[in-house]
């Protein structure tokens, strides 16, 4: 399983053993698993000092479509 969040957006959840292309977001169907993995990510981020996206200079930058 893999959790990702693009530029501070919502978390997405993918089962890479069933779809390596990350086209089937399981976040809504597996909220407990999503919460567990995002909690683990946050604990790791706190431990290593990850800076929240919203606090970075230029965090309001929006690339052109």
C-alpha cells in the first residue's frame, strides 16, 4: 500500500500490488487503512522534521494547468 498527497492536497491510497499505475484511489473505500498509514507518515515526518507544505515560502504557488 502507498499513501500520497500532491502539494498539500488530500491523501490518496493505492494498492501497488494490484495497480502500479496508481489509477484506483482506495482512500474513500478504506478509511481505516488510510488513517493508519497517514498517522505513520506523520509520526515519521515529526521525527525527521518535515516542514508542512503550507508553511514553506511560495506554498501558495499554483502551477498552470
